[in-house]
């Protein structure tokens, strides 16, 4: 098909195609070798630009048009190749920015969630704020020069849970001074192995990196965590700058500074009302503790900041505004360290898009229900049944908010009530050895004396005459669980569970046991029949979860009196 040229002439396909490599056919040997009579024209020695008064011959005009087309084709080719090359190099540059590490470096028994009817699974990401002072910038921002070179602590820890259908999200903080069991962990860089211990959770980061913190969370909650991300002081500042500021609110003037009785402080100084914080001031907001009155209130302030940040990003055309997107990509890839399976720009972008798709009124920020640590008044411990209820909601993918459709709420309510599939036992009850352990100890309650013996006798009355009590002391399980070591014992373990009324969902395969074992947990401190559990409902959070909804723009912090000005 011909294209219309200038002055009523038609250009053929060969004219349009030209020779992209022959930029100027009067100076290219290859070009000259391919000249035709028309290329040379009849007035070749004087008919060109500035030649004959009629603008040059027809051949001259055609030759000039071909030169223009060839130049255009060459420039276009260079632009396309250059842009593609630059784009690839920039993509590689962003990928090279990302620091990666192993997903898990500790002993963990958490299992992946089973897919829903549509084949979807929830996504859990652990966000860790490191207090590292191992760079000049972090020392400048975080102070405490004496800690330079020390292993970093995980002062901010927050689990982000995206529902299987990606229609709701929950975020749960655990205060840094929460006393928990930290499992045996191995540092992937030094190879050093740290024994299991019971101490505050922020120390887990120094005992094998983010992978150890992830394992600690998995053992505490029973929730399988897919990925982790860490960010340090300088990273928070970079991200805050890239976002362009986030609105926060205080009810009184605040100045988090040293006082006569309490040293330290973040330096945050704001007037009452809503203010935009950016850069170093955003870091000060996230680090402030004294001015809010406690570490628990610091978690609330962090939740307010994140809610506001999410609303800000949703309101911006980040993904169509190239300079802003570039700035965010640079900041994010420089600032974050991530578990290796999400260590590319594309995977991080996909995660961001999944979170972006959740409506703000379906995002809920919470803090783990907790109580004072009976061993140390400066620490806290999980609040038994209330904390377990929250963990069960995460495990069962029950939304933390009540803003879903009626169908979604009904689906939430029936997730734990699905028919259970069982496997036939292979061993007669009177020939099966069953070990029963007393794991009723909690962080706030002593174990119930004789509990293992009581349940072993109950099993004996059901025909399991070889059941016996385990004498191991100090075990702790939030929920009762029946474990078995190999697939051939699954049916036998399920039969034991049914005889006691334990749901089949609590029957787990584990390499930590050598036979069928019943761990009587803190949820079964009395009686010989397992208490029936009501499945959690959407939005039915414990009263001490301090829940904040992402759409609530009226959130504002009260300032502790000594830090008002």
C-alpha cells in the first residue's frame, strides 16, 4: 500500500523503509554503491538545495526525502534500542540495590495455609524495623554511638496479613519488650548457632537475623509467614522523603526530649493538630515512645502513620507518575532488605499492587493482646486466650474488620467448620503407644499439676491402654495438638484425637516426635473432653487489640503531660 508523499507524490514501501544504516548516502560508501540514476538526478552537479530556481529537480527532492526518512529511521532505532537498554540497565540497577537473606534461620513448626475453594492462599509478610547503628547515617539519626557495631535489635515488628481473596488486610504489632520463646537459630552469615531462649522478642534479630525473628513469630502464632522485610533508620527517612510526607495528628503540643528523670527521646516537636511529617521528622514520629506514655502507645502511633501513608499513596497517581514512581523505586530498593524469594523489583512491585488493591476500610491495624510480665514489670507477655484468638483468626483467614459483604462474612464464619477428612487407623488402640505431655504452662500461668496423667487415664478408658504421661516439665502450647512422625501413623493420630474430641485440624505431622503424642495445651486446663471451640467471626477481635481502621482519618495521639509544651 502506498503512502502519500509531499506535493501530491506517492512514496513506495521501499522509499519509506530506506536504509537505516546509510545515514547519508553521499558520504557512505555502501550508500553510494547502491545509488540509482534517480538518486543522482539529472541535475546532479547543480540541482540540490540552493540549486535551480524551481527548488531542484524531482530526483533531488526525492533524494532529500529519502535522506530525511533514513535519518528518522536511524534516530528511531537508536531511541528504541537506547531506551530499552537504559530501561534494562535501570531495572538491573534497582535489583542490585536490594539486599536479600534467607527466609527462615530457626526451628519452626508452622504450616502453610491450605488454599480456599478458589485455590487462593493468604499472604503473610513480617515487617521489621531495625535499630542498627552500623553506618554513619544511622548513628546520626539514631544516636547511641556506643552501640555502633553491635548486632541490631528488632524494635518494630509487624505482621502484614493479606486475605486469600485479597479483599482485606490485617496488621499486627508485637511490642518490642514482649517476652517469648525464641527458637534455636543459626546466623546465615557467620554460621554461629544460638540456643533456644526465653527473652524479649526484639533480641531475636540479633540471634540469626530476620529469619530468626520470622521463626519466633511462627512458633508464637502458628501462622506460616511467607516473607520478611527489614528497614533501618536511614531507610525510613529515604522512604518518607520519596512519599513526600504523611499527615499525623496530636491533641497537644508535643516535644519528645530528655527530662530530669528520663534520658533520651526522639526529638519530635510538633504543634497540636494535623501536621505533615517527612524525612527525619517521620522517623522521629515512628520512634517516639516517652511522649506517648508507653511502648504500646508507640505501636498505635506507628499504626496511625501507616494508615495515613496508605491513604496518601492511594490518593497519588504513583504508578502513572514516572518521576514519583522512580523515586519510590530507588528509595524502596535502597532501604529494604528482603527474604530472597521476593528479592526482585518485579516481585516487590507485585506485592505493592496486591496491597494497593485492598480498600482502606478493609485494612485493620492491631497490637497483640498482652498483659504485664509477672517476671518483669517492664515487659509484657501474650494475653493467653485473647492472643490465641487473634492468631486463630490469622490462621483461619478470618477478616479483622466487619466491612465485607454478607457472603464474605458467612464464608469467614464457616472456614473452620468444613467437613474434616480422616484416614483409617492401622493399629488397634490397645497396641498403640501414646505419649501425653502437660503443655498447659503459659507466660502468666503455671502448668496444671497432673494434667498429662489425667488425659492418659482418659485415653486408657477409650481402649488406649498403652497411653502414658510424659514427665518432661516446662512445656507450653497455646492449643492442644496431636502429633505423629510419619504418614503411616496419621490415621492412628486422628483416631486418638477423635476419642478425646480434639478437632482433626489440630493433628499435625512432626519430626520432633517418635510416636503419636498428645500435647495438652493451655486451652484445655480442666476436664477430660476437649472443650468445643466456637469459630471466630469477622471483626470479632479481643477488646484489648487496640484496633484502628485504615479509613479512619480522625486518629490523633494524646501526649503524656511531661512532654507537652
